[in-house]
């Protein structure tokens, strides 16, 4: 019904565009008198405002002069010589040899003789080409109508596609809400999201997924609202995040308070973390550093959060994007794992996951995600990402950057293994000597166990928690991870793995 209404509107606009050009019905010889036909009397049966036909014209049509009575008010001149407004029926074009005289496709510029007749000059005979302005109006009007029609068609087609997708996703969300009852996250309208964030005035950060804004709920509770980038996708990542976090309840997992799924508008409402993310404190450009004790506690907290995701839920959740940017810190620096957009749900007994495409962030992605030669993708991929992050927290990257020449061959876990674990060289600065206590050494050992090349050689997160909370003497020295050099990668490894090695090596540069 709406589409039919739009078609009628487009037809009306097109007619109005064409009728805006004054077209004569017929043109007579120069000097003859004829009625000037305006757009409103192009319809034969329509009446228009204008002078009534002259007697001689009526006779030409088989009518007597007496059959067309004149009105003194209508046919008499006014004092100033201007003909008064009269009613006019359609006046056909002059006839010549039984056939109507064809006129040009452009409007004449008539002059009135004061009796309701219009005289046409010699330029009305069709000898001159149509005015440029008339051609431009016709062309621009036609192009404009085509563009408008295309836009309206695309808009309605897009809406139909969204309507087909939304019912399925809405049904999935309704199932999630029903399963969790009163504990389920609240669903907000997009207008409510704008109100909570005060029209997105306080921006906390931005990433490839979208932007994060600070907001306040009606009860005064501070929240962080992650507004996802608008897209016509089916919302798989959004559903993953809502479904994953809705299944969790742990001190080291961020708390999802609500969400918005309003057509292509999507947002997630989290509890607000005043200390933002971990990367703000361990990156080389960090203005504020955390002491070893805080970093050690954060490492244990993240390990417990991952242990819960892998074994503590009814359904195992593999995060696939563990990195410092996704570890949020509350006012007491308690870590919270966030951003479950790439998460994958699987059964606890399922050891190998089927995946299409790589998931994660370069520098923290396990090698088996790039090449199946290293083993199947599983929850052990999270263990690898965690190990890389822990090595970075312990200062591994900073040691390489300050003690070695920057080169693609100085892959930082390889260098730290030589200098810290095996004590090949002990040329570390005073800062590193102070940090090299039991906690830091445990972080290094655990980190190297976690980044073993084959997934089967990596410990579970339960074992990681046990090693971090146990004594240093109870942790065995891990074997050196199999790391490849640029000279060998093109000969012995697949192209996808070579890309992985190249990306990993570039982290030090």
C-alpha cells in the first residue's frame, strides 16, 4: 500500500514537471489570432479561466453566432483595456485541409490584442529550435525523477531485507532473555541509549567495532555504552556477545547491564570501569606504570576469568581476542574480561572447533588459527593469547626494545627466553633487576608455557592459576617455543604462516 502511494506521488511530480512547460496545442500562420492554451486546459473536458470563444470560431465549428450568447460583463473591455477573466472551454487548433496544423514543441510568447485573442509572431511557426532552457528543464526533470525513484526503491528493498533478518535475531534475543528471567540484561530502545549517553557527548574510546561512551542510568549508576558500527550484517557478533556474557557471572568478567537492538542500531551497556583498560598501563607510551604486585594480581584475575569461561559455564566459551585492550580495570584495579564479539560457544567435550577465517588480534593470535599444521583450534588458542599478554605485562617487550637493536629477528619471546629464562646474558638495566622477583619470574615462566607452539603442550587455564598461585620452585622450566626466522619461513612454511611470522616479528619494530 505504501509502495503504491509512492508510485502515485512520483507520477504526480513527473506530470507537474512536464506541465510546467507551456505547450501550445496548435500554431497558425503568422499574424493569425488563436487562443493561448495553458497547461490547465490541455484536457479536452476540463474548463479553464480565460476568454470565451469568438463568434467566428464558433461558426467554424458548425455553430451559429446566436448559439453562443455574449455576456456584457464578460466580452466588454474594461476601462484600462485589460480583458476581464472569463470562463473558457477547450479551443481546438486551426484546421487546414481537414487536418490540424502541427505546432512546435515549445511554448510561444503571445501578445494580447485586448479582446481575449493572442497574436503569434513569425517565431511561433516552428522555424526556430526549442529554447535551451526548455530542454534543460525537461532533461533535469527526467533525471531527477529517475534518481528519486531509484533512491526510494533501494530504501524499500533495504527495509524489506532488514525485516527478514530482524525476526530471526529478535527471536534469538527473546530466547536469551527468557532463559535468564530477571537476571537477563535489559533491552533498551535507541532513543533511550541517546538519553543515557546525553547524545553521545562523552566519548571514552574507539575501535574497529565502534565507539564507547560514558553514560548514566536513571538510577544514577555509571555505565559504558559500546555503540557498534552500523552495518547490514546479520548481527552474528552482536548476538555472540549478548549470548556469551548473558551466560556468565564472575568477578573477572565484565557485567552486561543491557543492550539495544533496534533495526541496524546496536549497542551494549556495561558497568563503567574508571581505570579503563590494561593497555593504558603497560604500553611503551603509558604515562602511569603499575607496580609488580598489581600486575601480578591482574594476571591471576584474568587467568581465573578465562578458567571460568572454559570450564565454569554450562557451555564452554572461547574468547578468541584476549589482549590488554580487552581487559578492563575497576577502581581497585580488579580485571574484567570484555568484548566477546568474536567469542564462540561450544560443548565442554568438544576439543576442536570449526572456524571460517582467522579470529583475534595480530600479535596475540595462536599459530594454529593461521595454519592447521600446528594443530586444531580450541580453547588452547585463548591460552596462547593470554601467554603473550602476560609476557608483555612482565616487561618482555620493554626489555627487548631497550637492550637490543631493533630488527625483525628480535622476536621478543625468543630474546627474553635467552636472557631471562636461561640466563645466557645478564645485561639488564637496574629497572629490570628490581622487577626480577618471584612474581615477575613466575609470570615469565607461565607466559612461556602458554605460548608453546603446539596446543597440546600448553597448560589449561586451571593449571595456569595453580602455577601463578604456587611457589616459584614448583614451576618447571618450559622448553623454548619453536620460533621461526625470516630466512626459513619462505622455504618450510605455508604462505599463511609466513604472513603470521611476519606480523609477529614486526611487533618489535
